[in-house]
C-alpha cells in the first residue's frame, strides 16, 4: 500500500485549509512562487501580516504608540486568507477550526474540510469561570495518571 493511499485515511484538526474559499487567491499565488502548497506555518505568517496591516491602517501607521497598536490589533475583526480573525478579552484568537481529511485534488494530496467549527476560542465550550479557576497548564497540571514510574 503506497503512502498516498495510507494518507487518504488520515483526519486532522487545524485552523487552516488550503482549499477553503478564503485561500483561493493566496494558495495558487504561493504555489506559483514557491512550487509547493502553503502549509499551516506559511498561512499563519501571512495571516499575522494581514492582522498587523489592518491594525497599522487603523492607527495610521503610528506603530510607536504601542497602546493604540495593541488596541487596534485586539479590536479589529480582520478578514484573512484563513477567514475572519478576531481576539477575545484575553487577547487570544477566535476563529473557525476545521476537521480535514486527506484527499486527492488535481493529482495532489490535500486536506479537504469535512467539518467546520465556527468561532472557536481558547475556551471553546468550557465555562469561562470554571476553566479559569484551574491552575495554569504545566508538566504537573493536569495530573498525568497513566505514566509509569
């Protein structure tokens, strides 16, 4: 069994999809320039630039005003190559999350979206108050109950 067939059985979670409608301009342009499909890190770097550009436009490029820059970054809802990006009250990204499956498209293996969870925050479906009562995630929390000594 070849890698292509094995790969087509794989399902993954991500905030990025090459085949998503917002990537239909970015992905072909990236592929043309670099000769391969953009992955999560390439898309994330581009998205970061889009968010920064929107914030700089909001504050008329006055990046020396750090408070205004941070307020503009956190306050803007920016349409990007991965969809709408916005931030919650803690400064964390809220956006769509995709469940993807490896499929063939134009002779290439690609991650096709099979389910979208809209507007997922760091808390997702957890109660904010209950979640924030927990200690900060670390090596010790949550306790690992199934490790061998």
